[in-house]
């Protein structure tokens, strides 16, 4: 895939954690860990996709270059579009679809639950 399709700039964010002073863990707000170029591909057609749309969610596939930081992404992360501010809740860990370790794909949703 040519790099020209990676038109979006996404800030990949993870929740911060800290110590509450009593041995517990405090979960904080999202903080940007890294920014990378990505391709956003809307998912169309399946029954699950149509059901998600009825709930106000739009499932998408996010495709990024494979490197150490992107392979560490998980379902607790989110991505924020640098231009539009759209928030994508990552719903699956990255998958090396091509088996060449060049690009990886992950499922995400944009909509009312993406800000949680």
C-alpha cells in the first residue's frame, strides 16, 4: 500500500494512572503517547455494522505503519484526529493482516461511546 493513503494524523492516547497515597491506583484522563499517520476506512455492510449505526456508532478500520509503538496499542486506547478532533475508541488490538509486518489494522468506533 502506498504511503499516500495515510492521510490522517492521529494522536494515540492512553489513560494515565497514579498512586492515591493509600496503595490504590487512580485512573486519570487520556494523554497522548504518540502521533502517527493513519488511514481511516469506514466499515460497510455487515449486520453488526448496521446494528452499531442504529446505536449512533460508526465502525471504522484504522490502518497504520507497523512499528514498536503501534504494535503496543490495545482496546483501552483511543485515537484523536489531529485536524477534526474526532475521537475513535479502539475496540480491538492491532492485527498484522498482510503478514509482512508493514501495516497493521485495528477496529475502532466513532460516535457517542468513543469519548468514554
